[in-house]
C-alpha cells in the first residue's frame, strides 16, 4: 500500500542503473514514484538549507537586541519565566 493516494498518471523510463539505485533506497511498501517523491523532497530541503547558509554567509544582519520591539518581548518573556518559577516554588 502506498503512502500517497494520488492517482498514477505517467510512466517514467529510467536506465537499469537508476532502477537499481531506486530499489536500493526503497522502503517497504513504497512504489518507485514514492521513492522519487521522497528523494525530491529531500533535495528541496537540502537546497533550502543551502540557501539559508548562503544568506548567513553573504548578507548583513542587524542584531535583534538593537530592535526595541524584540527587546520588550524578551524582557516580558523573562518576567513571565521568573513568575512561573516563583509560582512553582510556592506550591
């Protein structure tokens, strides 16, 4: 049984080497289309992470602590955290 209920619509011709590679990474119950879909999803994730890494290396960033809204949020969260700790100690 497949994980994906999308109806099959196409045949994809692959070399014997590609078919064997797909078979070697196939999980129980997966069709070749499922394997290809999983590989594509992993590739998208890899590309997104590479994109974030590239941005982190090449772009200029403003420290969050210099943002007044973020500083106020951080202060409020710290205050709530202290309140929770005090409340837990009283019980």
